[in-house]
C-alpha cells in the first residue's frame, strides 16, 4: 500500500507541474488573442479557440489532480524538495517511461556537496525533459546518469549523461531551435521539436545556461542555474 501511495504521489507532483504549465499557456494565448484581435480577425479567432481548448485540458487535469490529492490525503503538495529526492523522482518517472517503451535503461545518480531544497517544478521541467529525451534516444538498452554539484556557492549545475547515439556535428548548432527534431514515430511523423527549445527558454529566463558535450559514446547536457532562483525565499 505504501508503494501505491508513493507512486500516486509521484504522478501527482508531475500533474501539478502540468497544471502550472497549462495555466501559463492559457494566459499567454489569451494575451496574444487580445493583441491580435484588432489586426487579424481570422488569426485571433483561431488563437482564442486554441486558448479555450487548452483551458479545457487544464480543467480536466484539475479534476484528476483533486481526485488523486484526496485519495492520498495530501492536499498541500510541497513546492520544494531535497535535491536527492528530486533526482530520485526523475529516475522513477523515467524508469516507468523506459519500461513503457520496452527499453532496458540503467539509471544512476550522483550528488556532490550540500544542497538546499530546490523548486520541484522548475527542476522537473528541465531535468525530466532532458532525461526523457535520453531515454527516447536509446535503441533497446542503455545508461542515463544524473549528476548534481555546486561549482560555487551561487551556482548549481545539473548534468544529464547518456550513452546513446549522441548529437551529430551538423545539427549541433540548431538542436535548441524551436521546431527542430530528430525524432520520428513509426509512421515517419516528426515530433513537435519543442522540448529542447522549451528547456533552453526556461534556463535563459532563470539567468542560467545550457550546453552539451558529445562523448565517445553519448552526450552530456549541463545546466547551470543561479541557486537563488531554485531555493525558497525568506
């Protein structure tokens, strides 16, 4: 029973992050509609319909979130968690994802030094996205390693390393561009190409930076962020 509740908690944390994202996208879409309303009636109408559809998704997620929260008797999920717990949460999520894709992925975690509690949804938005990308890049089996350290007292660095195919030199300059993708489904349809550009946007907004380094086998993504944007104020 404890494991069931633990698994539900993990899914609820991820769902709460999704709720925050859909709320922001809805607000941004409506703001764009207001800006375009007097310039392009047809386009503004499409934007408004899109905002409405996203709002419906948010409401559905809210109902699911409310039900899960009641089920596990945890109405006030924490916005901050210990760094070790956060990385283990990412690993457990992606173990499930790898299993769903029929892949055998070994996950490792390494933390250097002392760390404060970090903001759950910021870390998940970045690290979970990169970890899921690593899982998707593997064929049938592989390795993903998560590392966390403090280069200095004001900065924190996350690393996501895999032993997949890596990133070829010819696409290295455009991997963070919106719409770029190297992923195609079984029918040859490309993915949206939003993931890495979304991660870079979040990192940039937080006054950080993201880089990648091809290894002999695989790639290492490094994300450096100011500690002040991740810890609880006050």
